[in-house]
C-alpha cells in the first residue's frame, strides 16, 4: 500500500465515522490545485457516493448584509436542537475571501461554529464559478457521507452564482430586506424563477410593519409570475434571525416542499438533471484546464488577444493558432 492509498483509506474511514477533522482534511484535498491530489479526490468522491444523496440540500441567497449567515446560524441551531447534523458551505466566486471575512462568517455563525453537530466550510478560494461550484458540490457529497443530513449553502446574490447553487440544491430560499417599495428589491425575473420561498428577514422591532408590507408586495408579484414547479407555489414569509421568529416556519415549508416534490417524483427528476449538468460543468472545466496550465499557451495568449483586438489577427485564425499549440 502506498502512502497515498493509506491516506485515502484513513480519510474514507474518518468520513464514514463522521469525524469532522478528517472531513475538513478531505475537503482540503478536493480544493487542492495539485494534479496528483485530483486523482485521490476523485477516488474519494467515487467511493463515498453510495453514502450520499439523503440530505436535505438548501441554497440561501440574498443581497449582501440581508442576514444570510445570521439566518443560517438561527436555522442551523434550531435544527441541531432537533437532532439534525448541519453542514454549511458557501459559494462565492468573487472570493478574494480573506481571512477577515471568513472570520466574520464564523462570528455571524457563532452558535453553529461552536456546535458539535455542525460543520462550517467557507467558499474555496477564488477560481472560476464553474470550478468553485464543482468543488462545493463535492464538499457537499463528502459532508453527506459524513452523516450531515442538512446542507445549507450560502451564496451572494449575483445571478450566476445563484444559478450554480440552485443547480446543486433541492430548495432555494431568497432572503429580502424589509425596505418595501424599493422596486421590489432585485426581485428579478431570474431569481423568482429559482426561488422556492421568499423570506423577508429582519422582521423585528420597528421593522415589523415594513417587513409585513414587503412580504405582501412580494406575494402579489409572485402571483403574476409563473412558479418554478407545477407542484409548489413559493410561500412568502417574514422572519427574524435575531429573535428567532419565523425560523421554525422556514423549516416546515422546506419539509412540506420536500414531501410534495418527492411524492410527485419531481425531486428525483431534478436531482438527475443536476447530475447531468454537473457532468458537463466538470467536463468543460477539464477541457479548459490545458488552456490555463499550458505554459506556452498562457504566455502567448496576451499577445494573441492584443492582435485580435487590434484587428491584426482574425479571431478564427487565433483559435486555429491556440488549438495548434494545445495539440502539440
Ligand atoms: N435587526 C436584525 N438584524 C439582523 C438580522 N439578521 C442579520 N442582521 C444583521 O445584519 C447584518 C448582516 O448580517 P449577515 O448575516 O452577515 O448577512 P449576510 O447576508 O450573510 O452578509 P454577507 O455574507 O456579507 O453577504 C449583521 O449586522 C447582522 O447582525 C435580523 O433578523 N434582524
Ligand atoms: Mg454571510
């Protein structure tokens, strides 16, 4: 047995036993940029695949500062209190996520961070969205294999990362602020097509009437748009991550959704489609890899781009040139 095989066996055993330290180490392997680690990471995911798929996967989005992390802390703690094991992951491709903001996340999720039945993993360091999302998805599988039965994935409210997270979760929750009337704050068509529930957060103190007003406006707006699923009309609720009001209702809607989509077979279909999409995303990443790693191509690209921009080189000729370099 090589050292690598030995490491793999140790990680597999550790994850199966629900060991969070070894889970964290396995995730580091998944996020590694070293080619030889990739192979071990693939083996790890493949081996653990039979233990995955049973968790409730929830994506949570919303504008910066809307209270995603605080809500995750409240919801997660509510769930661990009921015997669940909760893993929190993040997708943030802009992620020049510094130590500072990771620390900020841990303080926003102070209760969960100290909870033995929770596991928090910040977004992998910057990469392409496809890359970051693929890694998050693999982390999710490892967490499931380690016995976490609820996965909460936080993402910033930008269109592309929202789609990526909706593509890896069963339920997509959009958080909003009580400031009603502000052109229905980013209630963009795209988001409505993804959201399985809208929750107006910070419904506490003086905010309560404004939160209720916002909720009724969102409900009216949703009414005229066609929902994501034929089996589910997205509810609009209010909550407060501070007081905990409405947090249990979030969960009961998630369970209700799960029950209906399971009964209709839609959940199974959704997950199947997600698997296929995931395959394509990984294939694209894989095919693009030589472009990013081939030294000759990398050093030639700026010049080629400049030539194309200046009209000295036709785009089609540039493609030929690059393809020829890659084929060498
Ligand atoms: N009044 C009130 N404030 C809240 C509530 N939830 C969060 N906040 C505050 O809102 C601010 C942002 O909270 P976060 O949980 O960090 O928000 P976020 O959406 O995760 O922010 P980013 O990750 O930076 O996009 C913090 O100061 C929180 O204390 C709430 O329910 N009520
Ligand atoms: Mg946050």
